[in-house]
C-alpha cells in the first residue's frame, strides 16, 4: 500500500522547506564568497600581511567551499526527490533497490530517502568493506 494523499502533501511540503533552507544557506555562502573575493582582489586595506592570518583566511574559505559542496549535493538529492514526487506520486516512497515501502516515519525524517532501512544498511555495510 502506498502513501496517502495527505502524507504525500506533507512530504512535498517538507521537501520544499528543505530546498528553501539549503538555497538560503548556499545564498549566504555565495555572499560570503563574494565578500572574501572582493577582499582578495588586490585591495590592500583588507589584505592581511601576517602569514598566520592568511592561513586562517584560506582555511575559512576552504571550509566554506566544502560546506557549500555538501549542501549542493544535498540540494541535488532534494530536487530529485521533488521530481519523483511530482512526476510519479504512486511510486514515491518505494525503495529503489527492493521495491518495498520505505515507511512514512523514515521519509518524514529524511524526505529524500531512496532506500528502505534494510537496503540502506546493506549499502553502508558494503561501503565499510
């Protein structure tokens, strides 16, 4: 038995909220990249002369890029889930591996989930080896 219309609407809302949150965070990081880049384009007033300061600035910039790429991947998964939900709502919530229902509780916690718990555990075990 598939998800009810009310459950699908709830998951659609959850996915939209997650998408908006990630977009906002990525936008925030985009602003901070621009600020950092403006400071590093030769404007000596914001240039740090001390090597330790430069190292800290570089490390902060790298952390921002890493976070943005993780959020970017997450956003891709959320967008894919929205696409699946709207193109084929009857199939949404079924495991891509074994075809069984993923379960509303799991989807509510992780609305972009593609695998049921047991298939996800098998995938994680295979990665650990």
